[in-house]
C-alpha cells in the first residue's frame, strides 16, 4: 500500500488516494476465486474445478475484483490514515475506484477523522473538596442498617402509622366516580416513606391507625406511564388492616459477635470508622475527578463529528446489553417489556456518550501537550496486568485489545492524574 495524497475536503473529512501494487491485488483476487469457485459451473468442468482464467473469460476479467477490493480497502485505509497522521473515526467511507487490474488498485476514499482540538487553562482547575470526617452519627447510621437487616417485624397496635412502617392496606382508585384499571389491591404491604407509590399517597396513610377506613386525594404525575392517568386527580379508598414495624436488636457485645468477627462494640465501631474513612476517601477522589471532568469538557474547543458520538453510543449500549445477558435477559426482550425502542435507548444515553467523547479528546490533547506518551514497556506492562486480572494468557489479551487503544488508555489516565495533581481546592467562602 502506498499513500499517493491526502487532502482535507471539509471539517473532519479527508480524501485519501491510495495505491495497492499489482501483486498484492492479484493475490486478493486469487483468494476470492478460491473461495467462490466451488459455486461456479463452467461447461466441461466439474463444479468447483474450473480454472480462474476460464471463469474470467466467461464472466469478465473483473468478476472477482469487487470482492477483492472489499477485502483490501479497509486495512489499506487505516494504514494510509496512519501514514498521513490522521486518526480515523469509524464512519461511512465514500469510495471511488480509479483503477483496478493486473497493474494494481488505485482508489479514492473520503474518511472521517478525529477533530482538531484545543484546550487551555487545564492547570489549576478549582474543585470543591468533600469532607473526610467520619462522625459518630455516620457510625450509628451504619450500625442501624445492620440492625435493620437483623430485625424482626412486629405488629403495632397502640399508635398511628409513621414513615418506615409497613402498612398492610386495601386500596381502590377512583377516577370520575369509577374504579380504574390497575388501581386496586388487597392486603398490600406498603413501606411508608419508600416512594414506591405516586407522590402524596404514602404521606396520607401516615397518621392513621389499624382498622381505619379513609379516602385520600392524589394527582398522577404528568409523565406517568399510563396515558389515561397522566396528570389526573383521583381518589383512593383505603382500608388500613395492620401496621408493622422493624424491632431492632439491642447493640451490645452479643449483637456484635453475631454480625461480625469482633468481640466488643468498641472494636466493631473502630472497624466501621476505618471502613467509612476509606469509603469517604474514595468518594472524595471520585467527586474531585467528576468536577474536573465536567470542567475539562467545558474547556474543550473542537468541532466533533457526530460519528464519534454514535460510536460511543454503540459501545455503551453493547455494555448495557452485556450486563443484561449476565442476568439472563436479552436486550430485545428487555425493550419489549419496558416499551423502549432502539431510538429511545440511544436518546437516553446520548448525553453520557457526548460527555465521554469530549472528556477523552480533552485528556488525549493534554497528554500530547504534556508529553505523557506511553512507551512499549508501558503497554506491555498493561497487557500483563490485564492478563493477571482476567486470569488468561497474555497472548489472548493482546489478541483482544489493540496496542494503540491500550496506549491511549494509559495516556488519558496519566493526563487525568496530571490535571488532578494540578487542581486546587476552592476556598471555603468562594461562591
């Protein structure tokens, strides 16, 4: 392959003129012949045994050219783009064959490339730090969660229902004087304050006692899934059968022995404090990185081709589908049950894709400006790290992950670390 010329024809679009020598092209043609000959009949020859020259004489010299070109041009374009110093983006390629024959193949290809990027003021980005202090209230809240997991449900007889209680109710929804479909149930266990029902429903059950019958007024949200109920004011007739609450175990040494490897409450609290401190450090770092990422996408200056967003959307949805498959759910089945369409799914994830593309472009440019290039040794070390993580031979990792992509991941990670190291805490009294 040789690159004859490279010319910018519009924003993020380049025309490449590429030449492939005659020997390479004829080898590709011969490979197509060998695959297709078994399906070709030529009088005087058994099926699949006709010589190539006779097939070409019968059907034309270029009978195998189209498939040979399809097999050759994708890799040739990638190689030509690299030679031209262009970062190609997966997108529709406009292909024009100028010459094809024994002397070789020459074609023009108009390709989409990554945009020219500018970014300034990425050093000294301000961020709001997250508190690392672990209070006694934080520890108590964690213990309460463990208490609740080890609690038992008991019936309440002597008070009104309150948040976090479980109310066992009958309810019937009334719209314009008539019960509506899907609005009724008997002996339904509703955790008050959970937000499981539409706004206003649970709040109006709070304050009532077992055995009471009452009516509440609520309005369905404007974005409710059932069209006939969107924004409608309705009534619910309620009968409160029973109130249950979680009876929490006492926090003492016996409780600690039951729920942990520790012997005393003090030891247990000390361990919880350590774990909460580690968690807060992680959350603080994530918060700092998120704030920096948002600022970097604002600082980025680039005319980004839509194909980059589309490709990232494909990646996000592929990951989403893979997660569903791990739960035994097919993506198409999931969309049928949820009423989602492919267009709606792509719309849902578009903002995420846009942010991810912008952030990667910003970090890639920073890595270039700061000389944070990944060496061959760095890439090899990353391959070995991935092999260890996935418990597979490194050769399988190399087959699965392109060297250029691995190097790009290393460089963007270094760029993010560089920006984080140079970020500054926002003053406490700053707006």
